[in-house]
C-alpha cells in the first residue's frame, strides 16, 4: 500500500492512539485516557481527511466528514452504556447514520455494470447465520438490530460496487474497510446479545480502528485516480 509521507506519519500517531485506547479500555486503568483516546481515534482521521482531501469533490468531503462525525458520536455514547441502556440504542442510531453516509459516498462511484448477486447472496448467508445466533437474546432490540444489519450489509455492498469505477488502491482499501466494519459490529453484537467473548474489547476496537482507517485512506486515494 503506497502512503504519502503525511499518511505514514499519521499512521504512527494513529497506532499510538489505538494502542492507548486498547490498553486503557481493556484494563480500565487511567480511565481518563480511555475517555480521550476512544473519540481521538476518529477525530484524528477527521483531522487527516480535512488536511489532505483538497482535490476531492466537496460533496464527497462533506458526506465523509458526516460519517466520521456520527462515528465519533457513536463512540462517545457507547462509553456510557453502563449508566443507561439508552446510550447503546442512541449509539446504534449514530453508527447507523454513519453507515448511511458511507453508503452515499460509495454510491458516487458505483459501477452499474458490476454483477452483485453473488456477493449479496454471500452477505445474506453470513447475516442469516449471525441473526440465528443473536435472535434469542435481542428482545426489544430485535427490530433496531435488523434495521442496522440491513444498513451495514448495504454499506458493504456499495463498497463492493465501486470496483471498476475507481482506482484499484481506493477500491481495495475501502472494500476491506467495509468488511472490517461489518466484522467489528458482528463481534460487538455477539458479545452483547449472544454470549461474552474473550478479548472482545480488544478485537472490536482494533478491527473497528482498522476499518475506519482503511475507508478514509481509500477515499483519500480517489484524488490519484
């Protein structure tokens, strides 16, 4: 993966922020660092994007920043789920809106000639298996979770549909990021509604951080198409 010097320098800073979040979020030591580091993950991506997205269209830039903004809001809300279950529901809505924003960005470069039925069938098989595990523990969250699953599957599908309309680097990064986002959310759902998973905090945050990083860098690579 070819990164600019700015992106390389940012990657080091980003890795440090993510490492601090994983350590403090998992051990609950230096809790104040956790409350700073978690939103700093996406805030730092917003800073990078604003600084280096000069040649990208204003509409893509604006919608991407909205996606990142809703992601930060979701991150903050999920830090307080122990205080009230409502924070989880509102956080779910924030991330749903983030996915909708990413869908709008990806649709800007959709390839209408690319067949998607095989990929959609694969996603539906994955989602069906996940839902089978989750359904008994969802309770009143059944409908919100179904809606969320539909939206994130749509996000992954629209990322897939960019192939052939953007350069390969942008396509590959965004697509991998979208899949990672789906995996991170799946682990979170399993951990909450199925059964506690070992090292879930670490895996969720690491995969989520990689997902956001790959999507943002992938969008930035549009200017080299």
